[in-house]
C-alpha cells in the first residue's frame, strides 16, 4: 500500500513534468516559466517548493528531541516571507535578472561577482539537497523495507528526469500541486489521528509524562553510535541477545537494536547529546531552544535569525519570484505565501506532541525524523493505520520531491547558466548530471542529521545572499568589491564556525554560537559589506540602477 | 483568478557570461529622466519606511516572545483550554499575526505605488 502510494506520486510528478515539454523553447522558458504565473498559483508553488522534509517530518521530530522550543523553527520559516515581502520580492523581480548571480551582475556590474555568487548557490543547494535525498532513502527503508540505496536512487532519478523533461515551467505546476497535496496529507491525518486518539491520549498530549521509565517493552533501533548512561542495572536484549548491563556509561552502535523491558528506567544520553532535554520534562516543556545548557533566548534568536533571514537567500526560492509577471505580482505572491505556510505549520504541534507521548524512545535512537510515519501504527491498527501511514509517507515524499526539484533547478541553473555558457540542451544535461552527482553523496551521508544540515543551508544563505539582496536593492552605495568582501566573510564565518562547532562539540553558549552562528555571522557580513563599500568608489550609474527597481510597474 | 495569456518570452540575447561581455549598466539614453528619478527616490524612501515599520513589528513579535518566556517561565506553563499558554503562543498565535502583518504591508506598499502616492505623478501614468 505504501509502495503503491509512493509510485503513484512519482508517476503523477513525472506526468505533470512531461506536460511542460511541448511548449518549452528557450532557456528563459525553462528557468522562469515564461514569467506568466498568477500570484495565487505562484504562492502555492513557492510554498510547495519550500515545505521540505525538514518541515513535513523534521520539525515534529525535533519537538521530541529538542522540546517544544522546536516549534520556533516553522515560525522562522514563515517569517522569512514577511522579510521577502517587505524587502525583496518587488524590487528583485524588477531587476529582470533570472538568478541571484544574474542580479549581482546586473546591479553591480561585475562578472567575477556573478561567478562567486554561483559558487555560493552551489554550496547552499548541495547543503540542502543532499539531506533531502538522504531523508527520502531513510523513509523508504523504514516503510517498505527496500534497501536504503534503492530509495536514494529512485528519488534522485525521479527528480532529475522530471526537471530535465519539463524544467521549471513544469515545476510550477508540479510545485503548486505538491503544496495542495502536502497540506491535505499533513492536515488530514493530523485531524484524523486526533479523533482516533481518544480522551486519555489527548489528555496525555496536553501534558506528556516525563520519559523516565519504559511503559512497555521497547525496541530502540539506534541510528547513530550513541553514548548512554544507565541509572540502574538493566537487562537489555541487544539484537535479540539478552545482556545484563551495569550502571554507568555504555555505547550503542549504529544499527543495533536494544530492547528494553517494560518498567526499566530510561538511560540518560551521554556525550554531546547530554544537553538534550528529556521528553516531557520541565526543560522540554519550556518553549525555548537550548534549554539544557545554553542561553535559551540566544539559542532561540539564533534559529529565528537563520531561518527568517536565510529564506530570502535560498537560491531556489528567489528564482521562483521571477515567474510572476511583474513586481506587484511578486509582492502579492510573497504575501499569500505567508498565509499558506501558516496554514500548514498550524498542524506541526499535533505530530510533535503525539510523537512525544507515543514514541519518546526515538529521542534515544536519534530516529526522530521518521516519527510521523510510525505514529498511525501506535494509535490504531490494521487497514486504518496502513492507510494513514501510506498517506503520510506520500506527503513526506512529495515534500522531498518538491524541494529537490527546486534545488536541483537552482544548482543546474548556477552551473549551466552562470559558470558555463548558456544553452537549453546543456541545462537539461546539467540537471541530470547534478542529480546523478548528488545520489552518491546521499549514499555516503546516510548518517547525516537532516534538520542540522538544512539549518546550515539557511545559515549560509542568511550570511551571504541576505546582505547582498537587502543592500543591493535598497542602498545605492553598495559596490561590487563591498559585496564580494561581505559575502566571502559571511561564507567563511558561517561555514567555518559550523565546521568548527561540529568538530569541537563545545558545550554551553559558546558551542551554540559556533554550531548556530547566524546571530553574529549575518551582522558581520552586513558590516563588512557596508564598510568596504564606503571605502570604495561608487559608479555614477549605481543610483539609477537601484532607483528604477522601486518605480511602479507599467506595461 | 484569471491567468494572463501565456507568451513565449526568450532570455535577453545571451544572458550567459560569455555571450554578454559587458555588464548591464545603463547607457545615457536609458537613464531615468529627472522627474522619474525624483519620484523613484520618494517611493523608495516611503517603501523603506513602511518596510521598517512592518519588520519592527515582526521583530518585536518574534524576538520579544522568547524574552518573555525566559523572564516568566511559570507563566508559559499556565494552562488554558488544557494546553500550556506558552505552547499556544508559539504553535498557533504567530501564523495569523504574520499573515495579518503581511496583508497590512501589502496594502500599504501597493498604495505607495499608486499615482497619488509619494513623489506624485508628473507623467500621469495609469498603472492599475
């Protein structure tokens, strides 16, 4: 049943993609759907493209793992479109440039800057694309029992072929369809599960019991090597072999299944996960991030800044606004998107709370990304559970596909359009080649944490393209040299800090500021961009180029 | 929702780096005439001020609430309708507020672009 749902979804995606082939003639057609998309359709496409695995599965999983503070992630994701609306959509559309690198060249008149922007596009797209494909593989492994590599290859192929056949014109319809589908498949099961849950489970959702003892015999399928600290001697079946473990530290290996008996105390997490709040505990219930050992307000702000500012810098989203016919259409698109995303994210908390009550053991195994699809089986059984799981899997798969399509388009656009001479045939081949290159990367990175990788893409985008766009669109004084210096600073500080944070795994606020650097790397990039520009010579045509972006559209 | 007729639009001849060696800087005959430039300056300033208000409201909303939670953690765990107030403030409240803010900004931004907006309209273009 689940396999059938996914196959049907793939077929529909490819068919809608193929529908776009007939009318496609030029590179511009391929990239921006000939710029004739109404705000409503375009907003649905933006939302469809934007709602990725991180939104469909990741946030609910994060609620189990990091506490109710994780509910700030979708708030930031949505607020990103308020910034897009207020600062970017209309003037960016009026530049007439097809991509962010194209904007950099048109506004600042530097071809080397364009190439550097294309490199940044590739960095962001890869950071975002690989975890999508990884998640698709993991999801298929979980629900249908196929090997991980099958899921990865199938999803990579579907995305690459759809894009090569239809390009973005197809993608506009695909994405709009995907948004309707995702909203339906997210909200529908949420409401249905709430109805099925019964009064006792609903009461537990409102106050999840602290996860201190296993309430039933619980298999924990460890996704990663995990340090555990047992608080009492426990008889654990490790891969079916009964083992008496003493108090203190033990290491569970990746892919081991530890089965804890009912009533056994829950071990504490050790190592760099020691700071995660216990599901249902006091730290978990306080709706702030980093309640374990950091400064919660700063940790929450950092995620908000990264997600809200990073949205405008995501190359696959910005290009979408060029499918509106004019600046006004682009602005309306952004405004409608805020409402559409809000409607979707309202249901996140249902899955987060259900997951915390029913599958708290995922907090130990780090398998929280797949919590949503396991929930129906915990609430009901038989055909109803199988149907709900199939629907949720199809929705999650739609999320992977939609986002991956947009990312692959931005990636192949940057490679074929900005880094190489343009041409339709080449762009199609690049789409196929890029998806073929991402699949092996996804096969290698099976252990990556999808939410962390996705947030890092937002952080890099916020530290590079956000200052470029805001200053480029509103300040005549920005120069190519300033933009270059600011983006290099932003890229190096954000990517460098995150790499350092992952390597050192420091505890406390310092570690948080390294792992989640947006709070300081974005202002730093802005500052460098402004200071270097002030010391530079502004070309006489700069003001004119900037000003005409703010004149009302006319035919 | 009526969609405009689809028109095939091709990329400007050679938008690739090799095909167009010179950057797209305006030549003198495409420069804005002084009247339009003054109008553009006025519109830009008004839009920027409007964006500033919208984003200030958004920032107070989003960055202020975590501070409130941190100062009064007990308050967030007080229950209303069975759920802790803090959860509802994060999970439900931001979305309608953001949508309202977006709608408010959209209307204001479009009003600023009307002919009777800032900078007036010396050339009387009707853009509706």
